[in-house]
C-alpha cells in the first residue's frame, strides 16, 4: 500500500472506519475513477460509472481471471456459483433458479415472514430486551431461506460458521499480508468443503424422496433439456444460503439503526406505516449492506475517463454511489420520503440481485413491525458494534432499549 488512495481503500477494513466508512468513501468517489498498479486496478465510486460498468458486456464476473486475482480459493474456482460466471453459463443457471424468486412467488411468503417476525418480537418482549441482530435481523432471513431450500431447522448452527467464513473470504484483500490472505482462503476452502459434503447428503435424500422445497425443485429443474450438474447444484445452494444469511441481516439492522438515530423519521414512519417499503429503499441507498463488488475488464473497458486494460480488476464502490450528490441531493440526509429508486445496492445488469424481492419484503415487514410495536425505542449506550467485514458490512450487535413491545394488535406483551 503506497499511494494515499490505496491507503484509503485499505482504511475501509479498519475497525475504526467500519462504523462510518462514508467520509473515506466520499474521498474515494471524488477521486474516482482512478487507476493503480499500472492500470491493473481501477476504482469506480461514482454512480454513473458503476451503473455503466455493471451493464457493460466487457465487464466479466469471473474474478479469478484478473491480473490481481484476489485470494480466490481453490474450491471456489473448481465449483463457482453463477455469481462468478459470465454468459452463457450464467444465463442458463440463473434462469433455472429465478422462478423461485419472482415477485409473485415471494409475495406468497408474506404470511410466513409476518408470523416469524411476530414470534421473534414477542419473544424479545418476554425477554425484556431486543438485541436486533441475534433476536430479529439474523434469525428471520435465515429461517426463511432455510425453509425455502428445505434445510432442516436443527442444522442452522452449523451453517452460521461456514457461511461467515465464506462471506469473509469474499472481501478484496487490500493490504492483507499474504499469510493472512492465505489463512482466510484456507478457512473458506474448509467451509466450502463442509458445505459441499452436507449438501451432497441432503441432495441424495431429496433424490430418493422429493419434498415440496426449492432443493427438490432444483434437482428436477430443466431448461431446454438442461439440468444442473451436482457441482452446479451445490454451488447454487451455497450461494442462496450464504446470501440469505449474510446480507438481509445488514439491511434490517441498518434500517433500525438509522431510524433510532433519526427520531423524526421514526415518528414519520409510525404515523405512516405505509412508508415501511420506502424506509427500506432509503436504507439501501444510505447504508448499503453490500458495500462493494468487482468486475474484470475483458478485452479492455472504459470506466469514465479511465481505460481499464484487459484483465484489470475494476472495484465498484456501491456504497459510495448511494451518497453520490449527482444522483441524490443532500445525500448524507436520511429521508424516508426521498424516493431512493435508482440506487445500486442490489447492483444492476445481468447480475442484479436475484434475492432483491425477498430481501425487500423481509426488511419491510421487520422494520414496519418494529416501528409499530416497540414503544419508545432507544439505542442502548454501548449497544452497537460492527462485524469485522468491510464488504458485507453491518452491526454484529445492536441493542435497543424500550418501554414495552406491544402485541401485533397493540396490547403489551409479557
Ligand atoms: C439486503 C439484502 C441483499 C443485498 C444488499 C444483496 C446484494 C446483491 C448484490 C450487490 C449482488 C450483485 C453482486 C455482483 O454482481 O457482483 C447480488 C447478487 C445476488 N444475490 Fe443478493 N443481496 C441481498 C439479498 C439476497 C438474498 C436474500 C438472496 C437469496 C436468498 C440473494 C441472492 C443473490 C444471488 C443468487 C445473486 C447472484 C445473481 C447473479 O449473479 O445473477 N441476495 N446481491
């Protein structure tokens, strides 16, 4: 790490920066697009540049092919999910899975999401405290994706560790000493192998006895006579399970934190519960749960005024784009009535987040229920800390004090 901008990039991973990376991101956005390592690394932080790269046919998702291939793991290369593939393989695999995540299919999950949210808040009321992450933001999406896939509820504790290790390895290794990068890659390899072994057994069980779940549907899914191979099936299941574990939790926690810090916006939401979906949209813009992604320039790629040569790694600072004043006036203001459409928190183009309708619905219900049922919520002193992940960034602890939690019908619980 030599130049000030490379230093700023590596600062994003520092424990002191994690609670508020936005001043550093603003600096990087204003300097962007810029190139480092003789052009092998290009950084984009402006909304227009990132939106254009995400939709560009020369922007490859096969990150392992870049000149600066980050610490991709051996097993990830052997068994890539479609997140890391380009057309035509990406198109084929995504089409096989996408039916399960349409707006309509997801809307059918609403009663179940409401029931789980209600139960979790009632349990918190009985316990007399709400630690948002462990008591609401984490268990809700994890239960939903596990039920969708058909993963037994008693196996959840095993996934938590594997999933966190895989998520950790997705971070770009800015400034990591080689031995630390290797240790992360080894831990991810081990987690990936454990996941694969687990799903191999579960797939054998479902082949013998199909159930009404997504795993059974994926086993039999066909597209123009094509079926998922066993490795593709495993990579897809791991992708969905990790996405379901590590992203929506950040969205729910970030939204609740922003409301606690902006009591006028919380009061507005309480007076207008129909603004819950807008609150979620504004949170995605204001405090993105996935802070950055990357692409590889295939045969050269223009990023604003900077030309990225073949195989350059292009870092896209998604969280910086949400605060770009060119697109969002007064961008550091949290305003649930702003109409934040057009943010890039779910990316854009062919890899636009497949789980966006599900994440939006889960977060809208959770945030709406918290606003309507928790009386006089406050962030507890010392009640906030962040997990050590600069990319899938979010609190690992968020303690809310409250006067009471009412039942869904408005009566106190407990
Ligand atoms: C707030 C929650 C979420 C956020 C912010 C988020 C964000 C993203 C982003 C930025 C990408 C694009 C990555 C890239 O192309 O480089 C992505 C892709 C993806 N997401 Fe999400 N995600 C969320 C929730 C979910 C959920 C709940 C699921 C499913 C259970 C999911 C499944 C996927 C899949 C399968 C892809 C790959 C799509 C493709 O490569 O075609 N995501 N997500």
